[in-house]
């Protein structure tokens, strides 16, 4: 199942830690290269949550998250690699990271 694969990938770590600092990640997400790449991924995925889609549901709308399959904090070399990015809804993103809606950062 796609969700299980994404959860497994989100737990991977490495020594590639350019964005291990929260403030550096925040700056990254505010820059134009990220915004452009994010839009490319959203368009590629039809603005649909790919996890919900894999379960036969269609979830679209505002607030869709472009998720780093291998986490930005541990795989900075993949920061703008579209093959490491997938569109998910906030609920699925929270499931991947085991967080609540309150922990969700809107700038993702």
C-alpha cells in the first residue's frame, strides 16, 4: 500500500543534513525554486492526493501538500527532485508523519 511505503520512506535518515535546522527548512520552503517545483508536482498529480487515489478515493482542493518522500532534513540533495515529491492531502500527510492537524505546517 502506498501509505505504508511513504511512512517507511519518511523514517529513513542519512548524513545529508543541510536542512536539519528548522529555520533553514522554513527559508527553503519560502524560496522560488521550491514554489516552482511544488507547482510542477501539483500539476503532475492533478492536484489530487496520491495516497487517497491509491485507495480509490479522489481528494482535491486547497491545502494539498507536496510531500518529500525522503525527508528534506535527511536528504537535502533530493530537495527539488520531482521523483522524490508526491501530492498528498493534509490528513494523509499527518498519517505519514504521525502528527495531528495542530502540528501541520501550512507552508509545506
